[in-house]
C-alpha cells in the first residue's frame, strides 16, 4: 500500500529518534535466525507501516518492544522521560513484554484475552517479523514449535486485529510447514 501525503506528514511528525536510540542497545543481541534484535525492532515497525499504521504510540512502541524483556536491568525511566506520549508507549510495551519466569503460553494467552487493540496489532506485526526470520533457522524442532505457537496463539490475535496480517501469517506458517515436510523432518519424527 503506497503511502499518501497525509500519512507521510503524520509520520514526519512522530518523534521516533529517541526511541531508536534506546533500541540501539539491542544491536549486540543476536537472534536465533541471525541478525540482531535492533533490526527486528525496525522490521516490526516497517511491517506496521506496510499495513498502513501511522499511530505514533504504536510505532514508537514497535521500535522498543523488546528492550525491557531483552536488556537485563533496563531502566524504564529511560522511556518515561522521553516525551509526554512516553507513558502510553511504555504501557503498550509492557503489554507485549513477557514477564521474567512467565511461561510463554501464559504470556500469549494474556495478550490474546486481555491485550488492547494496539497490543494485538503490535504482537501480530512482531510475529510476522519472527516468522519471516524462520526462513534462516535450521532447527526443524524450533520451526515446528514456532508454527504451532503461531497457529494456536497468534492466529486468534491476528484474526481479531487485522485480517490482512492474519492472511500473511497463514501463508508464512504454510511455507514453514512445507519446508518441514520437504526436508523429511516430519517423516523422521516419532509418532506420539
């Protein structure tokens, strides 16, 4: 979807630079699929823009959505002191942050059942970015687990928040499952 002038002007007025600066702390954090967590933050923001989201709180949160979870001892005041909208950004980031010691399934159920509309949209964009990265993962077990998790928890979130994003996730899961099938992994897997 091509960006119109009105959306460009709205985007131009969003103060993203301080949030990007915070996210650079993730540059050294590698991802299972390669690359680093900083790039993942920006990929998530790009997915939101691709789907026409220009909401300032949503885009700012997307740029830092993993800092609290992935930077040990992260000082949340670094977010709160940025600007007047920072409290809303921080609260959205908390909605999509898995708590220490929390089971991932419980975390995803919480977003699915109690997440705000923005949290569900952000979680869906985050998962699209993660599913795209699975193309570089070589562990069939990880791919299968991630596909299962996406179908069980993220599909309902995406279906509720953005049908087009839901459709993209379906396609991503199908391609990853086809990879597992073509690789012979499913044939080697013991039956339960």
